[in-house]
C-alpha cells in the first residue's frame, strides 16, 4: 500500500484518479488527518510526505514516524524554500526528494524508483 500526505488538493485529486485507474492500493491524506496514526495502523510499503505540512511539519512527521518505529520507504515532496531541510530528510531515510513544481506523474515516478519497481 502507498500512503501519500500532501497539502496540495490538485495533486491529491490527480493521484487519486491515476492510482484508481492503475488499481494500486493507496491512501491519500490531507494535513488535517492523523498521518502518523494512519501510517502506524496501515504500515504502507511506501510513504510520501509533503514538507509543507503543518502541525506537525512534514519533517516532524517523518521524524515522529521513525521514532515510533516505522522503517518503511519514504519519498519527500519539497520545494525551493525547503532545500535546507533536504539533508535532515535524507538522514531520516527519505529515498527521494522531489522539488516543486511537480505533477502526479513525477510523484509516481519517484515512488516507482523508491520502490524498486522499474518494470
């Protein structure tokens, strides 16, 4: 299962459409939802976390997931204003860091690379 947490409603809509068409199991979350609880409950094979999340931030979400024992794969959605956070995201195990602007296909491409699913 793939879990994606992003503040971007257009990206969520596009990912929902694409992932539904592919038939891949997924869960799309907005920042108002309990991302950490969802990751720990569903134990997805890969998590995509938006650094623009607030309360907690995307980086804090990743930090808490690692502290609570989540050892799965992670892709981080960032941007120019978040470049200074990239080293810490990498230290916390982010396999890919995608800068803005991006679209659903770029996010799914990073997911494929991080998953090792390059068929």
